[in-house]
């Protein structure tokens, strides 16, 4: 059985310390539970295990050892939930969990079940219906004895005397040698894009404007010449 104490103040708050033997509490590095605080004596107190019970003893510390806010002078028996205090550092006492006694009959029943194991009935597999292709694959090729006796086979196993269907007759009046007349291709006018039309219009406008300007210049020259 292992007792524990859990720090509820100081830097060790929340940390659990196991006590499975007699343990010394103090500031010195040789202590089993080292508490680095100036108010803790070098050898402050001791936890003692007697017949699975936990006791606490003060070792003439300067600032005292307390159980539930009462300073102790002699060995004090601890129990679950007690608050032990070394100077100003407090710890909560945690009692070890008690083992549960299981009746012999239950142990034997559990052991037998573990050895044999429960019988689990496996569900029957449902056979899915086969498709036509799967049935044909299962049947395979018929034996020679099952084939039509009237069909004779060659040495290579190929059927002989099997009639080959003739092609459909050509209707009367159809000349297969006639060559169809060559058809004259129809010229398809390529549509002019809108962009090309705009460019052509701008070009025509520029030519017309230049022509007007030239005529005006010629008229001015003629007027000056005949003046």
C-alpha cells in the first residue's frame, strides 16, 4: 500500500508525492522530500509507515509541523483528507485504494469463461444468385457426346458441313458499275467581319477627305495665279 501527499500551496501545487517507506522531509539535499524554502528546517519532519498506517513526526523544526492547523509535538496518525503543514507549505493526505476481495466462486467462473470463451454463432452466408454470364462460365463447353451428332468435326476440331448464310440479293435495276455524277461544289461566301467593315469605311473616308483637301488647294493656287 502506497500513501500519497498532494501539494496545495507553494511551487509544488498539484504535485503528488508517493510515500511507500519511512521518508525524511527537509531543506537538505539528503532528505527524501526536499522542500526548497527558507522557513523549512534542514531536517524538518518525518513520515513513518507502521502496519500500513501513516504517521507524521516533527523533528524539532524551527517553524513547526501541523496537522489540520494543529502543531504536533509527538507522532500523529494520519488519515484520508488530513492537511499536513510544514511551516507554511500545506499538503493533502491521500489514502491508498483498498483492494476489493472477489469471492472464490466468481474468480472460478471468470477463469472458466476466459479459457473456453463464449460460443458465438456465426451467421450463415447468404449465397447471391449467379448472373447468366457466371452460369455460362460454370457450364463451360459441352462434351463431345453432348454435341449434335449430325455435325462432323475436322481433325482440328472445327465443324464441317455447316451452311454459311448467303448475302441478301441485290434488287433489280441497280447498276453497281454506274459511277455517280460528280457534284459541283457550291461556293460559300465568307462573311465579312464587323471589324473589316469598319476599317474599310475609315479608309474610304480618309481617301475622300484627302481628295477634298487637294481640290481646295488647287482652287486656291488657280485663284492666285489668275488674279
